[in-house]
């Protein structure tokens, strides 16, 4: 039966400085996760399925491609639709800087994180809409490993777990964790493997 694997990219330079968005490289620790990922995937496949060929989907941003770079699978595809939430004018800022520069926006986002749209950027609802073609394609495919970003993963995870999308902005999707989803008729089985790095 088909499975879908999900992972955030490894820790990035921006994760370390607390800046949002951008297109930074992985940190040293992020690279360690990238190197460990093939082993996590094998562990998740189990001995009898270790030769299963996965297709790897990433965003167009460097940190997801770097995270995929040690995976031994030939089919790797980049999707713009998997790029992180576009923070518009706030791209590259820390949450503290946003609160100082745009206090009203900061509050509005906290009040309704799902609907709040960054100035010149996106809301979670916008992400859900741009993920539609991804979800359609996923339903037709087998054994896809998706390496993408926090906000995008929250929306994908909510979709497969049947959680109302309005709750997705608050869900916890930790770094350095491989999530395996096995969709079944009435529910989805989930298992998580955390890399110890
Ligand atoms: O901080 C990492 C990050 O992926 C940012 O690039 C993005 O804006 C943010 O997380 C999304 O999380 P939240 O919606 O909780 O701010």
C-alpha cells in the first residue's frame, strides 16, 4: 500500500537567527540531518521494502533541495507550490522586528492566523489553495517523500489527518523528524521517526 513521507528541511541559517522566509542555506546541524535522512527513510520502509523507489518532491528553495541531496532516488521534482508561506514585506525579519515595525499586523495575525495575509504576501488560506494541484497529484502517485516548510507541512498534514484547516497554523511539526502517512479507507496511519542529531 502507498505511503507518503513528510519532512521539514533541516535547520537553516535563518532558523538559527529567528528570521522568517528567505532562501538561506542549511546550518551545520541541518546538513547533519540531510546526511541522516536516507537512513531514516530506510528504517521507515522496513527490511522487506528497503528497495522501494521513492519520488522526492521539494520546494524551489535551497534548504529543501540541500536536505534532499543525499537521498539515493533518481526522481526528484521541485514545486513552486511547495515554497514556504510568502511573508511579503516581512520576509527576512524576526518576529520581534515584525512586532515593532507592524504592531497591528502582529496582533491581527495572532487573532486570526489562518486568514491573516502578510503585506504583499500570503495567508495560510492562500497556501491551502495553492496546494490543491499538489494534493491532486499526490492522490494519483505512490510513495512520495515531500521535503518542504513548516507552514506548508502544517496544511498538508491537516489535509491527510482530517484536521480542520483553520487549526493547521498552530500545529506542531518539529524539525528533524520524518513523518510517514499511510492513508487507509477511513483514517490515516501516522508514524514519526526523530533524528537524534
Ligand atoms: O521560521 C520558519 C518558518 O518556516 C518561516 O519561514 C515561516 O514564516 C514560519 O516558519 C511559518 O510559521 P508561523 O506561521 O508559525 O509563523
